[in-house]
């Protein structure tokens, strides 16, 4: 009997599941996710599932981890300070493709160099400028390098990476290692985000491995990639960007394993995000444009997933402009008041009681802040460091006692983005406690917090809600509405060509919304989904029945839906894809663009065969390194030709090789 361990670190909970021979769930367990050190939550969940199952640690043959860490970090704007070296491009390329925005103030160098479309050097690489710039940098955790046409010739990227490694010793993310496609600015963005995540993911994997070893588990550790496939822990360290949408991808694999459904929308609600994807023919659909998380469109192969900053721990914002008022949720995750009250009950209840005694609502009612232990705070401006020191010294405190001026609001936001502090506030999880749907944390604190929120004023001057329970119902109804929009957007996006409007506009269109209401007048309007929705996540049972009713579709809530991500983490396959191109720069010359540089051949067939052989060797080697066995290799060729003078002329050929196999399990 092979026992497989799957672990998923979500925004609120870390899940662990044990599966026997990929056939049956032996046991599952949870532990609170410890944001300051995810390995603590991982260790707690694994220890709990071992206790629940009675399985000895040395019986586990394979461990696999899916994580929302990379996804959440990009959605919330977190990650290390990075430097971008942009070779052979122009200043306007940075502006036009959003790279300055993605850098968020981190340093960048536009360096002469790069190649042309044929893989020939466009201009010399300015090494002196690079070395001078590197000497000025401080506090950089990793570097990203993107060179013009690096997928046709990576020579300059490799040389820049070598120099950076020699001068700084910091990790370097090269764009051609992450994608074989053209579009330099998009590759640069992918490399930049990869560099930002390197330290974070490497730390998680290392701590997870140590934690498993402490528990007596010596099985190899795998990590789920964004397309649902498994890779080795070492590969995840080098290419952490490939783990964006890791958790959501695992949920799709888990949904299929749990339900056997072939065609459906899968909606997974976590603490931070809601992830919606299409399952068709029993397989998750891959996004042909590359994975998008928050505002960033990358070149990472991943499931076609729409990720929305909406979860059980989404921050509740009061909309006081309209006459009726209302709330909106997300995209930022905060600690539920009911949770922080468990950690510091005396402080939280004392502050909430004092705020309730005030005759007028306060701007920072029911909002708390605490420092995240163990996070380095190097390079902070003096003002930011002073605010952080006050937070560290005071432990859990009301936000209003920390902020001395309105300007310090921006300071607090910067500290949150850096992952140095956490804010607690009202969330849908608190609303669920008030309504009696959940009884996990401090219900009394949730009721006090929602009472404070309910007395906020609308544009008409009346209170937002009459009671804590009314306020809770308003929040849960808003979560339903925003979830319905997220699901509709995914459905419309799959059939966008038939409608001619953006999916976001279609989901919010008045005809769509009136159709959901079942409008019947002179016109009869009906709108809904024509396929079932598989609802996943620990809180799916609380929120998703209403979503199914609103969409007029079957809502499938399978057993073990709360640990679907952990299940998907361990029932997937190792799959490595590698792509390459053959071009024809001049008649009679066929150029193979390899990872080591271009090689020329005298005929197209020989060039294509050479490329396929190289890609197969690379993919097989990567699959073996990822821990795969019984490897099966397939190759597809996309040849572009033209008719000229009654003969076919070769223009370009692209070959994609896929090596797939089951992960090796420990004896």
C-alpha cells in the first residue's frame, strides 16, 4: 500500500490529506496557516492528519505541496526587492508594457545590447555600465534579466546573469528560462515577478522539508505547478513563478478526482481569493495567453483561471456614498476580528467595548494591527521604521492608536505590502460567525465588530444596518453577488467571440442581471449557467448554495471539498513542456534556436529533427529531475510555409515536446 501525503497552504488554513494508492482518502486535517512562517502551519496540519489516521511517518511514500503563497503575494503586491536589467530595449517599452508599475519603485537598468529576430547581436553588451550599476545597488534580494530576442539567442542574458552572480551572489531570473516565446516586455515582466518570489518560495520549501523531516517523513517533496502538474522542490526554487495558481490548479485536479465530472465550472473560495476555472473533457483548460494574477499577465503556462481578490477573509469596505449604502469586499485579505480576538482576547474585547461606548462611529473602529514576527525590515525609510517600531512594541493594538497623522495611512499600507505587519478587520468569516454558520473562533468579538460597522452612516444619514445580524446578512449577500460575477465572467470569457463584448461587461450588463432575476414583463429574460458548478473550499458549504440558486444551475459540493487542493496536490502527474523554433533567415539556411544559442543547418528536415531531439533530451532530463518515472514523450510540430513560384517555401517551425510520467514514490 502506497500512502501519499498532500498539503495545501491556503490564506487561512493549511490542509493535509492522506490518500491510499490514489484510490481513497484515509484522513484529512487542518491547521491555521501561520503567515509569518508557513512551515509551522504545515507541520501542524501534517501532525494532525498523522494522528487522525494512525499512519506511521515512514509509511508515507510521497509528499506534495500546493500553495497560494505566490498567487497571494502577487495579488497583494508582496515580495522581495528586486532589480531588473532590461537589455536592448527602449525607455518607452518599460512605460508601455507596465514594467515601471510592476517594479513599484524597485531599481531598473536599461542596458545597450540584445539581438535581432535572426539571433544575431544587435549591438554590443555594455558590461561597464552593468558593473557600475550593480555597485550602487543595496538591499536587492534577486535580479531579473530580459534581453531583446533572448529566445532566439540567450547569449547576453547568460552573460549578464554570470556577472550578477559573480558580483552579488544573488539569485538571477533569466527570461528565456521561463518562456521560449517572443514578446520581450512580457518575458521581462515574468522574469521580474519570478525574481520577486524566489526568496519567499525558497524559504517556504526549505522550512517545509525540515518540518517533514522533524516529523519523521523522508519521502521526496513535490510542488504543484500552475497547470496542475508536479515538479520537484528544487525546480520550484528556481522557477517559483511557475507555482502561481498552484493552489487553484490543484483544486481543479482535486475537483475532477472527487467528482468525476467532465464539464463544469470549478469555483474555489479561500481566505484571500476566489478562483474560477473551466473543466472540459475532464481536464483543466490551459490559458493560451499565459497566467494572469491580479493585474499581471505572465508567460507562465497555467490553468485558465480567473482569480479575484474575494475570500472568506476579504476586507469589508463600507460604501457610504449612495442613499441606501452598502459594502464591497476585497481585494485585500485581513485577519478576521473573531480570529485575532482568540489570540489577544483581553485587548480586543476591551477596545471593542470602548468603541461601542462612543456615541459616534470612528474611522478605525474594529480595526487592529500587529507586527509579523521574523520578517526582515532592512532598507525602510525612517518614517516607516518609526511606525513599525510602535507596532512591534505594542503587540496587538487598535489601528487608531498607531496612526498619529493621516500621512501615516500610506506608511501603514507600505508596511502591509512589505509583509511586515498584518491588519485585522471585519470579514465575511466574522459575518458567518454572527449568523451561526461557523463556530470556530470568537463569535462575541465578531458580533461587537459588526455592531460597530452597522452604525456607520449612509448618504441619507441613516445607519448602515439595524443590528449585527443585519450587517452580517448584508456582507454575506455581497459575497454571493461578487462570486456570481466572478463565475459569470469565466463563463462569458469562454464564449466571448459569440457576444463581442468583454466578459466583465457582459457579466454586469443590465440584461444579464435582469435575466438572473427572471424578469417577466413584455419581455421574458432568463440568464444562467448551462453547466454545473463544483464548489470547493472550507467555506463553500456556507456561501455557495446561494450562488447556485442565483445562477440557476446545479451546485456540486463534494465530500472532502474543504481539502480538494490538498488532494489535487498529490494525485497529479509530472509534466514538462519545452518549445523551440527553427527559422529561415536566408534561403537555404535553417537556424535552430537552442537554449545554448543558434545552430545552422542546410535543410529544414535536419534542423527540425535536431531541434526535436534537443527538446526531447531537455524535457526528459527535467522530468527525471522532477522525480518522474515511466516517462512518455509526445511532440507536436507547427510549420509555417508560403507558396512561391509553384513551390512551398519554409518560413518557420515551432516544436513543442511534452514529457509526462507518474512521480516516483519512496520504497
